[in-house]
């Protein structure tokens, strides 16, 4: 074993929070050879969206990486990098028989002339990203589905969806393969050790247990502020809620095979599930209580809902909370002090941006170890 590899094996890192930010950070650091603990009271809980344990399990897993108007800046590079990394990572986490796929494409329908004008602009600027305007046949198809006369729409061939439940299960399986230690506990407190101690940080867990570590990566969404305040780091986050509804449609639609991975119309995502089931979501609501009004508005679609939605039966619904940074752009990627980093504040696009954010953390640790 070379010296660098041996040093990494000696470097102990705890990742706090096992949502998508924490799991992918642990995965990436583990692959690079670090000794990693992933700490979360729900780390071994059943992964599902019937009773989602965190923002990630509530998510729809839509990846809109390419359909983005900017071509420079931090947000663009995180998206761009993540879209490339997801392709590699899906190959790494799949095992014989798992057949996990990046479902594509993504179609967006314009709800106004103005929206269509910006789609025309995007299709010109992002042609090489696989984005083009919908042709007449496609528009006719969507007109009949939504019983309307649409101005236009856009298809992004390389955007789509990662089913979040399958994704988390596969990532968790990969964490076991690369020997990430999962600790099913709540972190109560983190503090700095004195200079004379071997490891710089102490993590206090519930039941009076504690572990000493070289690095701590905080990926605990809204709870991040509570863990950091005693250390003098003021991180401000507010809760943003999202709702998803699963509908059972009255008739089996023979057009399912034409349905893309994601259809987005009036800012609502429509995801065809098996048989005549459809997921619709997600809302963006301030606070922590799901509002009936938002749900009703989503179902009414500005009083343009087609009959198949109006007649559908709600068979399941859920909501999830995500952490939005106050006065700062999401996500929060910060190296707060030696050995203490955060990867949080993913109120939107947390699944999309996860690989690039995990890589950012690893590069910071690498830089720090070299200096
Ligand atoms: C309805 C809905 C739909 C969405 N759709 C999409 C989408 O289509 N595409 C997309 O990219 N994003 C989507 N999102 C956003 C995405 O879900 C979030 O950005 C992402 O899940 C945030 O992940 P996270 O790891 O930061 O937080 P979380 O998934 O919330 O995980 C935080 C974890 O930290 C743990 N934790 C907290 N405190 C402690 C502590 N003291 N000790 C130990 N562990 C702790 C919690 O138990 C939790 O498991 C959606 C969100 C919702 C709610």
C-alpha cells in the first residue's frame, strides 16, 4: 500500500445525516479510501415513501441538469458535473440483476407565450445538451392529453429521473460493499478536542456515547443550525415543504408508452407509475404543515385540469421537508474550520446535485491533507 493510501485509511471521517447529501458524501469518500462513519438515527430504517424518513425519501428524483438557462457560474457547474457523475455512479452502484436506470427524457410544456419564448431561446443555446422544441405531432399528442391548445413545449433528451427509493437502496448496498460504518444514532453535539488529543473532533451521540474523528461533514438538513450554533457558526435555514400525490386513473391510458420519464406542465411533475397510476408533485410551500390549498390547486391546475385528473382517485399522498438557506444561494458547501465541513441547504435539486457536492467535500479534504 502506498503512503497516501495508508494515510487515507487512517483518516477517520464522520458524515452526519443519511439523506442523499450524506449518503453520496460517504459513498464518495469511502471509494477514495477514507475510513467513514455515516451517522443517522434512521440509517437502518426501511426505505420507502409511504412513511418517508427525510427529504430524500419524499423526493421525486427529477434531474433537470441540462434544461437550465445559464452556461456559467456555480449552479451551472454543479449541475453539469453532477449529470456526468450520475452516469458513472449508476454504473458503479448497479449489481447484476439490479437494472437501475436513469429514466429519460424530460418534457416541459409551455403554459404561456412568455414561457414558450424562453423555451425557443433555450433550444437555440442548449442544442448540444440534447434540448429541442417539440414537433407538431408531439404537440398534438399533448393537446389531446391535456384537452387544450398548447403554445409549445421542449424535450430534453438527457434529463429525466432517478427513482429515489431504488437509488437510496442501491447506494446503501454500495456503502456496505465498501465497508462504510453505519451508526444508527442521533448526534447530540459536536465539539473540538484539545490540541493534545490525537483526533481534532468529538461527536457526542445519544446514550452518552462518543467518538473522536479527524473530520466531520454535516449533512443534517434543518438540524445543521442546531449542531453548529454552540461552535459559533450561524447557519440560517428555513423549512420548505413539498407534497406529492399518487393518483389512480379511471381508465387505463393506451398512451403510456409515449409518456416520458417526466412530464412537466404548469410547474407540476407528472410521473407515470405502473398500470394506471400517476405521481403528481411537488409543491414548494413555506413551513412544515402540508396545506390543503396547495394540494387542491395542484389538482385543479388553474382550472384547466383534464377530465382524467378530475376523475382520478387519490390513493396515496405524502410530504417532505427540505432546508432552504436564508440569504444565501442553495446548496451550502462550506469549509467552516479545519476538519469541519457542511454539505446542506438542499431545498431543491438535492438529488440532482448530490454527486458534485460530494466531490466538492472530498476535494476540500484532499486539499487540506496536502497543505
Ligand atoms: C416532495 C419533494 C419532492 C422533491 N423532488 C425533488 C426532485 O425531483 N429532484 C431533486 O433533485 N430534489 C427533489 N427534492 C429535494 C430533495 O429531496 C432534497 O434536496 C434532498 O433530499 C435533501 O437531502 P439532504 O440529504 O440534504 O436532507 P434529508 O434527506 O432531509 O436528510 C437529512 C438527514 O439528516 C438526519 N439528521 C438530522 N439531524 C441529525 C442528527 N442530529 N444526527 C444524525 N442525523 C441527523 C435526518 O435523520 C435525515 O435523514 C424534493 C423534495 C421534496 C420534499
